[in-house]
C-alpha cells in the first residue's frame, strides 16, 4: 500500500469513532439504516487499510 494510505486510514478511524460517539448520545439515530451502512462501510475501510499495513510490515520483517 502506498504511504499516502496511512493518514487516510487514520482519518477514517477517527471519523468512525466520532460517529459512534455521536450515535451513542442520540439513540434515535440507530433507527436510520443509513447510519448502519455508513458505519459498516467506514469500519470495513479501516479494517482493510489496517490489514494492508500489517501485511506490508510483515513482508518487510
């Protein structure tokens, strides 16, 4: 993965955590299916980026 992917995964992680924090303060937002999709997509994006970073680190060692 190119180096420019590292900051982007960090941003996605912070955005996901921020969304979870806001959602925990407003339980009614969980009724909206868009919230579920957005968390799923952002969570998968972070997981994919983290996996790629781990693979790169393992290949270099």
